[in-house]
C-alpha cells in the first residue's frame, strides 16, 4: 500500500496539479479518523505518514505522561458529566447536535520516551481503503475547485458552446470541460436553440454548488455585443477604437457609441467593415438584431442628435442641469425618431443618459412663445450667456452658449460661429 500510495500521489500532482503535501495530510487525517472508530482506540493519538517511504505509525503516550500533560493543560481535560435537570430541546429533522471542537494537542510537549506505538494489527487493510477513498474525494474536490477558479475568473467573457438541450426554463450548453446553463431570463425573445447548434454567450455568474461549479450564461447581456465586435473588429481588439456605450433591447435593436483613440481612424467605418461585412457577422450571431453604430461625442447636443439615428434631427436644445434635451425633427421624421412603441427614443436615452423629448417642427414652433432676437449691434442682451443664434421660427435659441463662444453646440449654430470667427479673422 505504501508504494502504491506514493506513486498515486505523485501521479496526481503531475496530472491534476494537486500538491502532494495536501493529499498526504488529508490521508493522515482520514487514517486518524478511521483509527478512532476502532474498538479499544487509545487517546490521545496521532498518525504520522512518512513522506519518503509511505509507511505510517499510530502514536499515543503513556498514561503518566498524559496525566502530567492534563495538569499542565487543564483546558484539555474533558468536562465531568453532570446530571441534566431539564430535558434538552429536541433537534429538528436532519439536524446534528453541535460538538465542541477538541483542543489541539501540543505533541512537542512530550518526550520521545513517552510516546507509544499503538498501530493495531490488520490496520493496513483499513489504511489502504481509507487512502483510496481520500484520494478519490480529494481528486473530485480539487477538480471542482480548479474548474470553479478557472471559470470564476472568466465572468463577463464570451464563450462558445454546443446546445445539448433546450426547454422553457433552461438551455444546457456544453462548453467542452463542463456543462453550463442558459436560464430563460437570459434568453433572447424569439430565439430557439436547436440541439447540436453552436451559440455564443457571456458568462454572467459562476456558482459553487455541492456537485461542482455551475456556469450561468446570458444572451441578453450588453457584454455580448461588446465582445462580438471585439472578435470581428481588429481596431477594437488593438485598442484603436473603443465602445463607449451600449443600449440594447435583445432580439430587436441595439445602439453602440464608438470612439477612435487614434487620429485618422474612422470608428464607425471600422465597425461596419468593408461592404458591411463586420457588422453583418455580429448581426448574424445575434440572429437578425438590428444595430445602429453611433460616433461618440462629448458635446451632448451632437451626441443626442446622432443617437436618434436613423431619424434626421433639425435642432437640439439641451438643459445641462436637468440633463434633458428637446429634439426638433422634421414632421415626416417624427415616427422614425420615436420608433415602434418608443423603442428608438428609449435606446437613445439609455445610450446617452439624457432624457429626450422629441417634437416635430410644426409642434415645436407652434408652442414656442420665446421672444424674438435680432442680434442687432448695440441691442441689450436680455438673456446673457445664451446662444445668440436665431431659429427658423425667428426665436432666440434657448441653449447655453459654449465657453468662449456666443453659440451653443448645435451643428448649425457651430457653423454660424465658424463663419463669425472667419469674418473676424479677415
């Protein structure tokens, strides 16, 4: 048993990466527990397992030495059994009585001459069975621990798996080393996962279960779009282009805001790819979900206007304090800007973080009761700090002017500012 034990431990250390000392210590503890269950077992007792030969010895101490030890360590002496006056409360079904942990004995206190070899005859058979059981148990525990650690570090990462089974509650996906689950709450509406089909999903949770770790996947996560684009767009993988924000209604439509980190790199063009090949691959993996790719802009008015694509925007009025934007669109673009059941407006709101009110030109100018502003030279400005541009209705733009400028960030008004600066320079 000794030779087989050491060979088995060394093989496990190489194949499974389990430290030999961990296994040998576990075998010692198991042998000790096995000895204590034997009739005529001595106390105190310990088991020493030789790391070189694999031989083991069960040690105890002579009664005189043990009594001297108890006098020096009274807290090790077991309490005297007292008569119970009141009956103890009954235990619930399956509940085990709590046991006081036994104090750890200071074996270094004893001299070698006080130690007694109490290894029982025929203990080798019990030891062999116990060692095998411990090794099997430790192998399973180590495999579960290794598997848990591997996948726990991959939360938020995209993985590819093969669907094993799908029902209304869960889809079971084979990841190669283990099986993961795709709960119904993380499925995309309308998607069906045929047995044997290959899908990509994001790891959102790794649970430590009794039978082993359980990996939970999601097809609804925003990280799925982020990482699908990273797989398809080299500029994103290399850090030249970054996805700043994602808004998604899984199975229907998504919007992503992209920004270039390097001058001369078009972030939208990089994500679209030659003839739309890159975005088409992402759409295919998401089974037809539409994707709007928006250029990121630090100027709220411009960003909000772009976020409402594919609708065209006439003007944007922003309230920085309330993070609210009023968007004016041509009458024929109102339905497109709002989207089916408000979907386009909702996604734009999630993408930008701004509350967006969308109105048609006719509605906006009919309700606009602001005072006209001609911008005539020498005229006193009744609204200092506001953009001096005049809208097509002849009313003063309500936006706050940018620092160092008399105009706001609305594209048409920035053009007026550029013309004014050009005229002043000439």
